[in-house]
């Protein structure tokens, strides 16, 4: 990664190198994202059956979870497929961090928010904040659209409904954790996060055409 970073930095400038590496990684992960979207469509198709399972086993959450997982397996749908593109980026972020560290903390991309590069870093964080807000807003719209007040769901126990409401609020807050993380890492990682989350927002909007929201 260090050699690749140096080569791209000489060709594109250090900032351009980080953006180019990010775009290359996200392009390589695109098949995983497409698989996650296919899984999401399948989950929407299974939603009535899952609601019926929740209603049937409202007093036994463990049994409801087991039945839900069994239904996902029977339909060939992984409930965790959407996490794969995120988890796959963790090693890349670590290698990029090592590459920047090898260049020295005194370089522009190695500086933190409290350093002399604070104005530029603040601009990057502002971009991360805008993307987080747009992502949170889109998530809220999606969840409102997919919240189907069917009789089966209405009959679900209050605890299950409260859990769904909590999950909805958590999903809208999660995009902002990227902003918090970006504020405490070198600028190179913050630029990576800005580019990656921006890609995710555009990619999700395009791939999820035809889905609610």
C-alpha cells in the first residue's frame, strides 16, 4: 500500500492519491454492494412472512429470531449481507493509515484536526457531515416508506414495536458516527471516509431505484 500510495501521490498529489485509492476500493467492492441490494429486495419480499413470525412468537423472542433466521436461510438471503462492503474496507483503512504514518505525521495528510491544517481539515469534516445528513435523511425516508401498518404488525407485542422504533432511530443516527470517527484520525483517513461515504450515498441511490424511498 505504501508503494502504491507514493506512486499515486507523485502522479496525482497526496490528496488525489487517497481519493484514487478510495474509488478503486469501492469499485472493487461494488459486486458485494449489488449482492446486498439483491438481499434487500428479497427481505422486502419476505417482510409479510417475517411479520407473521413476529406475531406468532411475540411472547418468545428467541423462537422468533430462530424462525426468522431459518426463513432467511430457506430463501437464500443473508440478513448480514449489507455489512460486507463496510467490513471489507477495514483492512484498507488500516493499510492507508500505515502508509500515511510511514510518510510522517508532519505531512499534510498525516495531520489531525488540532494541528496547523485545522481549516482544511474542518472543510473535509464539513463534507463528511453533509454526506452523513443526506444519508440519515434518506434512511428516514426509506424507513417511513417501508413501515407497513398491516394487521400482523399491529398485532405484534409492544416490546417488539418498541425495538423496531429504537432500531429506526439508531439507523438514522449511525451515519453521524463516521463524522465523530473522522474528527480523531489523520486527514488522509478523513478524506477516505468522505470519498467512501459519498460513493455509498450515490451508489445506494442508483442501485435502489425501484425500492421504496
